[in-house]
C-alpha cells in the first residue's frame, strides 16, 4: 500500500510518500515541500498547491491520501487560510478518485511516538527510526508529511486494505 501524507500550509506544504512492505511501513519514496510566494495572491497560491499535489498523485499513484486536520489557531484568518489549503488537497485527491483519511495532530503523534503530546523533534526521530533512514527528513514540514503517511499505514494495518 502506498500513501501520500500531507501537512497542509499555504506558504509551505509538507508531503511524504511512504509504501508499506509486508504489512509494515517500509520505504520512503519521496518527501519534500511545496512552497508558494507570500506576495502572490491567495488564489494563485492555492492553484500552485493543487497542481503540486495533483502532480505527486500522478507520479506516485498512491492508494490513499492522508491529511492532517485543521487545528484552531488563535488567529481566525490563519485557520481560514489553512482550511483553503486543505480544500485544494482534498479536491486533488477527489479528482484522482482516491480515498482521503484525516488525522488530528495528536493522533499522528500518538501513532508515531506513542503519546499525543510528543514534540516535533521526537516525531521526526521516530520517523527516522521506523523507516530506517540515515537522517530525519528535512525540512520539518516534510517530516510531518511523512509522519502523517506513516500514521495512515499504521492505522491501515488494523483495517481492510484499499483496492489498488
């Protein structure tokens, strides 16, 4: 099973594509970030994110897309703009007819580290260990995308496989 994990953002969007091997998270295929320019209008930035996710879907042909749920920031505008980014991610997945699974930040931390209050560096370290990587994925947003994909694979081991 192959999962595209996405950590939404309008300035920096983190992603990771992870493939399971024999029912265990096995191999990191790609991770990175999609960046947009702050001076570009929001609609252009959203199009760039959509196109980037759509291209990743075409290139890697994942079985599912896993996305971190929106958190409620202190700034309502930040929460709203993050929701726009999530919307274009969900749209790209739907256009590709892929199932979307959503995970709260605490769910990701609990699945990867074992506790929902884990710190980002602890999550990155466990991602490195689980995938037997020489170093933690960088930047941190990419590591978060990988953690989201891993969470889905770990949860998937307890449910029916998604047909390919």
